[in-house]
C-alpha cells in the first residue's frame, strides 16, 4: 500500500520536495490505521450496522465522525496549531460548502472542521481506502465523462442535497499556493442553475506543509452564505464569489501572520 501511494505521489506531485511527498503518503496511509486502530473502529462498526439496516443518514454520520478522527490524528501528528477565527456553521443539507483548495494536506483538516461529505472528481478513486470511506460518509463523485454521466451525477447530487451539504473546491484542483486562482465554471454554473446557496469558507497557512512537516499554524474563516438567485447570470455570480474569496483571503492571511507572531514572541 505504501508503495502504491508513493507512486501516486510521484505522479501527481512531480515537482514537489521528497519531504512533502513523504508527508502526503504518511497522511493517507493514516486512513486505514485510523479506521482499525483508533476509536474510529467503533464508527466503522456502527456505520456498517446502520448500513445493514438501510439507515443511510445514521451510517453517513458515523463515517463523517470517523473522518474527523483521521483529521484529528493528522493534526496531532503534524503538531499543527489550527485556528478558527469566527463562528463556522455548515447547514446540514441543501448547500454547497466552497473552500479554497491548497494541497493534499488540507483534506484531513477540512474533514476535522466540517464533518461533511465531499463533491469530488474521478481522481479520488485512486486513493482506494480513502475513496471507500468518502463514499460511505455520503460523498458524491461527479463524473463529467459525457452527457449521460453528467446527467446521472446531477440526479444523484439533487437526491443527496435533500439530506446533505457538500464540500466543494471551486478552483477545481490543488493550487499549492495561498493565492485564490480563477474559479472553474462547473459547480458554480450548477449552483446557479439549481439555486443551491453557497457557504463560503476560507483557509490559510496550508502551504507551510510544503516547506516543513510540523509545527505549522493554519486558520479557517467563514465568509457567510451567498445565494445565486441574487445575480443576473452565472458569470456575475462567479465573479462575485471570486472577488469575495480574494479579498477575505488577504484578511485571513494577515490574521494568521498575527497568530504566528504571537507564538514566536
């Protein structure tokens, strides 16, 4: 398993340092360890029990809690100081939760903070055990291969939104940067067409893991809920989201610098 993850790390992060690749491999190898050798084993047992009884909501809740234990384990292993600068509340259903996506490390911390399912692309299938757990916690994989698979994915998503809110990375991929890059059309256009409100959350400090594996400070901040029906077009909606993300990210970056200065003094 370690060998498989190492190959994937080399393939997906060819220009990153060996120390960062090692950290990412260790982080995702921590998934099965967390499942079978921590309190998450009880979430696994209860989750499968609810699955057998076809109690989907209870099953997903157990696996979401298990994902938070994984995030907590990574937080402890990396000796990370995780700050939440304001009240972050993610509605239980009917919303997209937009977060900026930095690198492979933020996935664990997002699980810890939010305990929500993800709206992911096909790449997640390469992570095997993590993919299985994601599906068990109610995540949806959006398949854009062709019109038929897109239609099927939209139908499944609409069904899921009746009981869940989904974490979405609107930039579309890892940025490996603290900058907000232009947002992809896909989920924004879908949000606009289906009138799905956006819970906007930003994070800062994740790039520090690309420099050192431990003793980093990260921060999260809620930017409120933005409703698509307030805009005349999906492009206007996208531009507004991007502007808010850029402006609020700069403020959060300044706040995390203040946290870091407090630690060093």
